[in-house]
C-alpha cells in the first residue's frame, strides 16, 4: 500500500513564512517513500496560493495534489477564485487557518458551503478552538471537514485532543489529520473511536530538523510504531486519503 501525505506546505505559516520548491518536496517524498502528497501554500493570498500549487501539480502530475488556500481579500472576491481553482484547474481541496482568517460565520461559512457544492474537503487548522470545529462539523453535514493536528499543533493536552475526537465521533463528514501530534497514543484513541477510515497521516512538512527526508521518515515511523492493525495503518498512511479524494 503506497503512502500518501495529506498535509505538505509549499509555504508555511511559521515566522519566516518559509517556502519550499516542488522539487524539494518530491525529493523528500522519494527519499522517505511517499507516493503522493497534498500540497498548499498559506501566509499568502488565495490567488498566489493557486499559482504556487498549480505550478507544483503541473511539474509533478499525479504526485503533488493541489489544495487552494482560502483567505478573504478586500480587493478581490476569493470565493470565485476558489470555485475556479476546483472546477477548472483540478484543485482537490481547500485549506483554511484560524490564525490567519478567523472562522467567524460571515467569513468562513461561504467557503464551507462552496466546498459541499464542489464536493471537495476542507482542511482546517482550528488552533485548538473546538467550539468552532463543532459548529462547522454540525452546521455543514455535507462538507467533509478535515481537522488538522487532531485539533491543535503539538498539543500537550490529551483532554483537548479528546474534545476534537468527540466532535468527529458519529459524524461521518469529520476527519482527523494526525500531523504535528505529540501525544501519539491519542492517534490510537482516534482510530479506536472513529475508525481508521477517517484518520489521515500527514507530515506537515517539509521541516529541516534534522533534514527534510529524515523528518518525513520519522513521521511515517510514528504511525508504523502504533498499536494498530496493519489494515488500520494502511488506511491512516494512505487508504483514507485515497478514498477521500477518490484517487
Ligand atoms: Zn500545516
């Protein structure tokens, strides 16, 4: 079963707004044994995120899968840019980030409605805001919502992860991305409670420490070492994303 990475940055949201060339991402994938990766840019406009991910997908068709970044803009209606990226340019999902664009109804809800219409998932970093996650998972049952980082990046609170797992329990439209999770046993909990078919592996890379390939390999290893069945690991490491994106 091939490994698919559901969360890779062409441009990060770190202090330096670090960017990575598609070539670097694919070299990293080759070294770590990753067949396909979802790629997107943040910390930039929706328009530029489309340009960056489109170039990446064209340079490596079938290996890099583009998501569009949703960020409101006073100058341009981004909803039509998102619509065009998916309907005409082959984008397969939408990324939102609560840190750069608050998830208030008037800002984010049109994006979740459009995602349901276009039948693409929304990958959302909630920064630990489980009230927002619950509101959106409940309010948009036809939108496939991917909750990044099991709710919060490098979260040290098992209870907080539990709140997000609870939100996904019994809601078929909610998925959990387990990139950037430090409390690894919470990944096992998530699989037990909602099933491996709604849990997604991601590296949240590239990261340089110690180098991009070793970082990616270590993230894969975190899943391989868990107390899960082989079938569950295969789902988390690729099967779930393949079904979600109908690959
Ligand atoms: Zn990320």
